[in-house]
C-alpha cells in the first residue's frame, strides 16, 4: 500500500526531487551565462517543463470532471469549479509557449507586435503602461496571494479547523499537504536568493507547476489528505498508479530537456 504520509509518497517525493534538481542545476550553472540561459530562456528546459506540467494538470482535472459528471449525487458547484480550472490551466499551458507560435514559425499579428512586450501572440505579456505587462503587473501578484493562501494559510488553519478543508472540497478544490507546500515555497525563495538572472522568476513558476501536478494527483486520484472518494481506492491500484505517475514526472523532465535542445533554446541563443 502506498504510504499516506506525504513525505513517503513517491509522487510527492519525485516532485520535490525534480524541483531540487532544477534549482541545483540553476545554481551550478550560475557562473555560465550561456548554460543558465539555456535553462531559463523562452523554449528552454524550464519553460517546456512548465508547459508539459500544465498540460498534464489540465488533462487530469478534465478526467476528474468527467468522472464526477457520472456520479448520481454530483454537485453543480464542484463540476463548475473543475471545468473552470481545467480550462484555466489549459490556457496557461498554451500561453506559456505562445500557442505554439515559435514551434510553427507563425508571425505575430500587428496588434501583438505593437502591444506585446515580446512581440509574440500571447495575452500575459501584453503591455501595461510604459514598462509593465499583464504578467508582471497583475498575474504575479495574484499568483503570490493565491499561492500562499492555498499552500500555507488554508492548510495551516485546516489542521485545527477541519471544516475549512471540507468547505474547499465542496467547492471542487483540495488542500495540498502543508509540509510539501512549505518545501515548495522555500525553494521559490532560494531561487530568488541564489540565482542571478533576469528570468529567474521562471524557476518559481516551474516549481509551482511540478508541485501542483503532484498534489492534484495526490488528492483527487489517490485521495490522500482529501475527504471525498478518490478516483482510485484499492490499495494495490494506488501503489501501482503512484509509482507509474512518479516515473511519468521524471520522464517529462527528460522530454523538456530534449525539446529545449531541438525546439527553441539553441535558436534563441543563436545556435551552438
């Protein structure tokens, strides 16, 4: 049986290992601007990992939505939340790689050339004011508030007030394990303190993508730290599925590395 302690669960352990590895790689390459840029630029290792994780999360949430839809006593509010989150995360994945624009070598329409900070076809880099963008001016602040609330404040309060977790679950959400969330937040802080690069914020974003991919699985699929029935309930199913999913997460990191080598980072840096 898969251990329900978060620090022994293979998927949570793998997520932490991947994030520690990426941070270690950034620190190790901090003395080499070419290598560090290979990690952090558009279509680099980190950005592809974000896309793959967000795309996977969207698929997972969509699967949860479809399974909940089959239940006779389904909650309309829960279904609406799951459908909304599925669409939101899918859009985030597509925005991350500018809707495959660079891969397909599609030129940006005039509107985006004139109004996008990177002259690309995406919404999150649209200009605000003389030097800001939607991403920097609005989204980063919103992500910070929501992230800290969901990962630290609510899980901490739920330890003594279980009704908070039930309320979140009735709304279609879940609370991640507090210990795993603390590690995630600490890694984000360390990335800002130890890495000197204009795009070091990408590390915090990929840490969040990996963390949420693991905790979505941990809650909805195997039901740990989650009050509602899991999609998979038999202990043997949980153990086998968790092991396979941890392997999948490691494979996504390999795929992101391969994509960065063949799809974008080398071109962004002018070739090797």
